[in-house]
């Protein structure tokens, strides 16, 4: 099967680029002695999780308990559920999984930790702190020490360290590098406070996509959980963390209409790409037509503006589009097609698609 | 099973409201002698398509050939694929479906019509015209007459009329009503041009959600294809086409963190709601807390701003959120739960989810 046989829209991954992305991150983590626990929210495919583990990842990360049920099929020995897990059904799922794989959960409240302990779970726990994003995580300082203490005292729970997500650092410009340096100071002070309280934190787990190649410059950080790096996307390029040539995933679309002047319509819209925006206008890059602007979307229509489109772009023509945000785009597709050149080498089912609970 | 047994996030539909919405539209169409061919992109559930047909819809509408494969299971006698269909696999699917149901396709180019005819399809065809949105559709006037003529001459294709989507009319304020009146003039002139060319157009199919209750005021319009009305959403309320009380669908979420002052985090973000925006700030209405602003999203986190949230909103509490755009939200969920009061009366699988081809 070749790429020409695919029905569109189709999410296509260039295997050469993907494998290079995977190796580069594995080498970076090994070189700097960082534990690598890739977040699988980007691909949601157990076979790709298995590749990450084969390349040296210590484990994998998921956000939800149903994603964990899927990702255990990668054969990973270790799964981090980086989310405050609440709800009886979720705990039942996790309890069943603990018989197959080591599970760690990140929590940011005594309530959630107690909920895990009350259910008789035997899991590792990371205490989540807010490093500046203002999403989840208790304040560093006494609240974090108190949470770590509470977790350490609960039966079944093993306190393993600290988790955070510095999503507020959007790039590695001068301001970003200062923020990373401050983050190192913060981790150093957290470690000192925990030591003083006689609590051992083995793991300091953090990192974000825009700052991924600077993780080793953050003092005290010893685990990273990058996700997007396997495929990369338009927003990763804008953040400075990769080049366009590192974008492994694109969506193959067909031009279905050229009725309107200086515009063509592709057979993918918000149900194919998601409506996530980017730092610059446009819903993606049309690889073949760099001068085109993917200006607007409806659910199943993509509006691409291009001077002279009607004469130069033909109905039935196929174009590849690099999306703004690959993680939400993959979640919209039943299958991902792995290609080498024009050959479709592998078809993966997106088993973790829509696993929201 | 009650609503309290549902694992979150869960897409919940109030059956009383949904049934009222369905009846209201069926009665409106019957009263004004409008053919009703509801667009099923909103619910993607065959059982709901069957309800629409049982209430008098002449057929159902889909956007994609794979959606048609799903929606034929509703038992509808008639399916409109309101999309320029291009591609060998799509035509194979449609050809198989024509043995089970009457299929009509809307096309806006001779190329696509020829593609259907060359494949030996026997289908009805609507010629799509651009009524002002600038998406698909040939220009009204000679280009439309030429397209209708070409379709009429092709073997296997039965020219049935005109399709358009007036998505540029966003509300029924004074400007909107003038635009609707102009639309009627346009349809009248199209009918005259076709008659003069000795072409009979049986169907004039159009309409949009914001203008749905004014369809009978558009001269010449005899078929409507509303979709969102079955559930409604925040954007439908903003357009003036329904009240908040008419919103049948909401997403049940759990508060998972209150760590940050004046904010709580729910267990749904862009992978649960979609990132579609609305006319006003916010990603949805938190029903229980009208003073709250659903200000921000990540993939699995919803940030809800509310003064005093930390003390008044508890971890583990459940809230229902009416999304901005229900059509894209349903597409993210494996199941939809139909509830009456607190009882879960029916669980539907979203069979059309992710059917992009």
C-alpha cells in the first residue's frame, strides 16, 4: 500500500523523522542522566509506547485511568498517571492495573491521596507542586512539605517525589531562560525543605515541550515527561524546540472545491485538525504551498487562502498539512499511517482515542 | 443506574429537553410545509436519527461517506451526503449503500459530478451554490445553470435541485433578516433561470442554525437541514435561536483540584469539550455556578475562575457544563448518556465518532 491508496483525510507519520525524534530525545536524556517517562497523550498508541521504552524510557506517562488501561499493553514496566485521580470506577481500574505494572499517581491534595489510600491501592505517589502555571499543584514551601508528609503516612502509598509542569515557560528566549534558572532554585529549596522534614524525594519530575532541550540546565530536575517530541507540530516549531523538518506527522487531505476565487477547500476541518490555535494565524502548514494560509475551518471544511488557487490548484489534488497541535489531532483519528517515502509501512489503531475517564 | 454512578467526564443528555427540541422542529417544518432532513453530524447516533425520521423527517443528512455507512443503520429511507465526495474508496462505500437507501450527494463542480457518474453511481444530485458564505458552491447565475445542466446530462445522476448553506448569516437581528430576505430573492431568481433553461429543480435545500425558525420566511426554500437543534449549545443561545433551558446536552465533570486561589480545575479540557470558541469569553457554562468563568483549557484540564472557589467548591464535587459547540464535543466521546431526572435511561454509542472519510 502506498500513500496514494489512503482515503483522506488520513493522519500520516513519516517514520524516518519519528524515529530520529525518538532517538534524539532518548540520547539527550541518557547523556544528561535524566529519567525519561514520555507522556503518551500525543500518540495514544501502545506500539509507540513500546518503542519509547525500548529506547530507554524508564516508564510511560498518561493522564487518565482509561488511557493507563490502554498503555499497559505497550509492555512498559512503569506507568505514571500524571493527574489527580478521583472516582470509584477509576480506582477500580487502577487497582486492577497494579497487578500488571508499577503505577505511580501524582496528587495535589490530601483529599485525593486519602481517596487512593482508602481504596486500598498500593501505588507510588508524586506530590504535585505549582511551579508557576497556576493549574494544579500545591504551593511550594510548607503546603508542599505538609502534603508530602501526609502522603508518606498513608498506608499503601509510597511517597516518591515531586511533580510539576512548567507550562508557563513558553520558549527559551532570555525571559524563558531566567524562568528556568528560577525553577532550578525552586527545586533546590524544595529539596532542602523536604530533607529538613526528614522526607526523601527520589524523583523531581517536570519539564515541558518548549523547554525540553534545556531540562539539564534546571538544577535538581531528574525526570522529564515530554510528549509532543515524537511527532512535533506547528506550535513546537513556533516555540523554538524543533524545526519544520522535525515535524513527523501531517494530515493528508484532498482538495474538494475551488469554487471560490483565491481559495481552495480541503476535506478536513475542526473534526480532523481540532480548533486549537497557534501563535501565528492559520490552522496548519500546507507543505506543498508555503504561500497558502489555512485561514478558517468548519467541522469538515478547511478554507485555504492562496492567490490564484482556482487555476493552480486542482480538484482532487492531495496536500499534506502539518497541524497546530498534534496531540489533539491524533485524538480525532481512528488510525495513524506510518510511511517511509511513499510506502505505508504500518497502520496503527489509536487505541487511546477518546479515553477520557 | 443514576447520574451519580457515571464516571466523569460524561456527556449527558436530558431526554425531556431533547424530545421537546425534536418535536418543536418537526412541528415547525410540518406547519410550514418544509422538508426536514436533519444533519446528523451533531449526534452521530443512529438511534437518534431514527427518532428524527419517526417524527417526520423525510431523510437524514451526513457530511462524509463513512458517516453515511453508520447512519444508514437508523433505518432512514433517504440519506443526503452534503459534501463534494471525491475518492475511490468513498465511491465504493456509497455504491454499496445505494442498494440499501436512496442516496443524494451535493456537488459544486463538474469534476465531482463526473467522478460520481464515471463510477456508475445511481444517485440524486443537488447542485451546490454559494449563497454568501464563500466556502463551497458555484456562483449563482450562469455557472449554477451550467452545473445543473451538466449534472442533468450525466448517466446515473438525477438532478434534484439546489443546495446551499447560509452560514454567513449569524443571527436574526435587522441585518440578518435583510440577508434572509435577499436570500429569498436569490432563490427566486435561481428558480426562474433554471426554468428558462428547462431544468426542473424540485428541492431548494438550505437553512442554518441561527436562522432556523425563520426558514419559512425565505421565499422558495422548501427543505431545511438543521443539526444542532437536537441538543443546542452555548453558541446557539448566543445566536438567539434557543434559550439556555433548551440546551439538552452537558458534560458532567468532577472538580479535581482547588489548589489555586479563586479557581477550580475540572477533569475535562480540549479533549472533552473541543477548543471551539464562542461569541463571548469562556469554554462553556458551569450550570451550578453561573458566576464562574470557564476561562482556560489544556487537553485534560478545565480552569474555572470563581472568587472564593477554594472554600465554596469541594474536591470531588460534580458540575455540569454546557459546551460552546456540541457537535464537536459529541465527536470526542465514546458514549452519550440519556437521562431523565437523575436516572440514566439509555446509553448510546457514538457510532459516527471520528468517521472522517
